[in-house]
């Protein structure tokens, strides 16, 4: 959600206690994550036991800028009511945990790291039909691919698959039918998520109805289904949970972008909105490649560098010259990587049978350019640290796909 709203967080965890040993007694790995969050919020005084201290949270909201402060206070009051309702429902459904998951729902990052996503730890992928999404994308896409466009595409999609008829009302019967087709371990968490997110949706509907600022399309279908994913993560069945220690270690290591300071040729806002169209940052592992194909294709289409499924070499080279004028070494690197990769990926795609869905040409091309650029990064923009050099050696040892 951080990609959609750039407002300051109401509660920042930067001043919270480390709480590294808070979850020692928890048996389930996702309970450990919740206990750590619970401890941090207690250290800030916004939680007492399993109760949220509304007055303390309102103090945090009161420190925000005026344009955001009043809205933040309204959000706090609404969320306290929702959490109280969630606690009641958890007791009714016998959700007993060492630490309250309703506390942990305030943040889905590891240790307040915006690059991380705790949802990667729960291997649950809701398999809604894909083809209607493609049609809705083609119908509603815009050159800017702003947040209104994202909401319009999702409204169209959830209407098309019968979950939000007319893009307005939740079709509970169809959600329950979908739930009944899930494997048994996922049915109870999904039922619980429907109850929680239904209450949140009611609050959101009231909020948007009263707001003078109207969006082009109804945001509720997108927000409701995003909520289902998040609440499912909190109640992730044990057999679907993966060991997040390795994921945390990955986020603590260097990213290639931290090692080689190359410019981005695709506008970050455009890329962010294309990512949101295909599931946001929390791209589950079972569909990472499929969704990656789609959001990269979306971005290249929007820039005119991919036209009717064909890479436009002249346009790509024009973009490179326009964006990189003052650094001959980087310009030469991008040009060489582009020419080599267009030849490599075009040959590779032509040798394979066409696959349904988005074309792999765009993501293969971008991946090829990124790998070649990183491995041949000019010295003047390379961070010559042990971590970066180790990362380069690690990538060199991997099988090169192109």
C-alpha cells in the first residue's frame, strides 16, 4: 500500500525496542513475527496487553502535518473499532495465540523495512481467473497508469468474475462458493478474512461516500481483495508457512541496485503502477514469473518500447540516449547490453511455442540487460564493498539464462 499513499506513517517503529527475544516462547513461526510486533508496539505505549491505547495512538497522529492529521485521527478511531470487532470474532472462532495478531496487522514489513514483505512467508495464492483481467486491462489502461486507472481495472475485473457485480456490492455467495473450493486448511482462514474485511469494507464505503473527493472508479473491489490477502497471511496455515529467516537475511544483504548506481530508464511511478496492476510488491512465488511478465510488458508498452509484442530497437536506443547524456561509459554499456539482449531474447522467444497470457519477451529483455549491466558495471559507479563483490561472484556462478 505504501506505493499508493506516500503519507507519513501514523506509527513509526524506528524508536521502538528491538524485541529480538520477545517471541522465544512462541511455537509457530508466524506467531513469532506477531509477538515481535506486539512487543515493539508495547514499548511505544500504543498497546497495553492486547488492547490498543487509543489516546496514545492519537498522540502520534497529532504530530503529523495538518493536511494529513485529521484524516489520520479518523483512521485511528475507525481502526480501533475494527480491531475490537476482530478480537470478538477471534474469540468466537477460537483463535488463541500467544500474541494478538490484530496488533500485528498494523505493519506487513520485517523490522519496518519497506523493501520487505511478510506476505512472502505465506504460500497462499488465490487462483482467480486471469483472462478477464487481461481484457479489463486493455479496456481501461491509460498512458500514465495512475492509481485511478488501477482501481478501474480492478473494478472491471472483479465485476467480470462475479465477485463485485456492477463494481459496487460484494457478492458474498460467490466468495463463499470460492471458499468451498479451497483446500480444507485454507477454508477457515478465508472465512475469517471475509468477516474481517467485510467490516472494513463497510467502513470504507461510508468514508468514500462522505468524502468530497470522488475517484473515477470504485476502489472497494481492489481494497477488499487486498485485505483478504493480508488477513489470510496473519492466519496462515502451518503447512503453507515458510521459514522467514532466509527471507529476512535476503533483505539485510545488498541489492544489485545498491552496488551499481545505474540510472533507471523506466519511470518509477509508471513501474510502480504496473506492479500494482499485477498484485503489487507481494508477488507470490508460484506466480512471480507470470506476473513479472505482465507488469514489465505493461511498462514497456506504456513507454512505446514494446509495440504489438515486438521490441522497438530504435525507440529503446533513443530512450537511452535521451536519459543518459552525460556519462559516456554508462551510455556505451546500455547500448551494448541492449543490442546483445535484443538479439538473444528474440531468438530465444522465437524458438519456443507461444504461451498463453503475457509475453515473456519484455521481462527476458529487461532481465538480460540488468544482468549484463550489473556484471559489467563501470568502476566509477561501482560500490567496491565486500558485500557487492561477493554478490557479483555469486551471480557469476549462476547459470546465465541469456
